[in-house]
C-alpha cells in the first residue's frame, strides 16, 4: 500500500463520518481515528513477522487539521436553536424511497411528527427514519447515498 492509497483512505474515512477505522493486511496495520474537531490521526506500522523478534519502530503519524473559519462558529450559534435529527443506526442514507420517486423532504418544507424524512439501508434492510418533532426543515446535513454513523446529525429542524 503506497502513500497515495493511504491518503485516499484518510479522505474517504473523513467524508464518511466514521470515528475509527482499523485495517490489517499481511504486512501492515493502519488505524485512522477522527476526533470531534475534524482532526484525523493515522497510525501506520509495518507488522513484523512472528518468527523474527525485532524491536518495534515507532509508528509514523500523519495529521490533517483543517482550520475552522470564524463564519463556522457564527453558523453554529445560529443552529443551536434548531433540533437535530440524528441517525439511529449505521448504514447508507437515502433521501428518496427509490431512484424514480420524489424526495421525502426538502429544505424549507414543513413536517409533522411521524413524517418519513429519509431511509437508512443497513444490511440490505431499508429503515424509514421518522421525525420525532414538527417544524420546518432548515438544513439537510448528509449527501444522498452517503454512509452514516450512529448518532450522526442528519437534519436541522426549526420547531417554531
């Protein structure tokens, strides 16, 4: 595995929202951990063969730290008045029931408690995610057909 493949793996993990990914192959171990502040840490260590005792070399650590802009802090304060709908399971997020059907909800649409907001596919099962609150959809935080993690924010709802 070369450095380009590792960098692509880091980018994929960061976009997916996963908090930790471990990859073990015959000759290497890679652990990628993402933190709350969007920091990504990669530990890369070659795996020594079992038969030859060797002193372990310290792992190579690469960090990717995007700087947060002041506009993002202002946006977070504005979003604090909204209710966040989070993913109850790990899976793939879909905004519509099938490719030829209309979207469940769009930004600006008023929803009621119990309305279906999206589908999350997990292990070939399609789970409808229903709204627990009534209000207006302010923001959709996940791209269609994207992987989502447990407790990942999906929608911002204005309850007023």
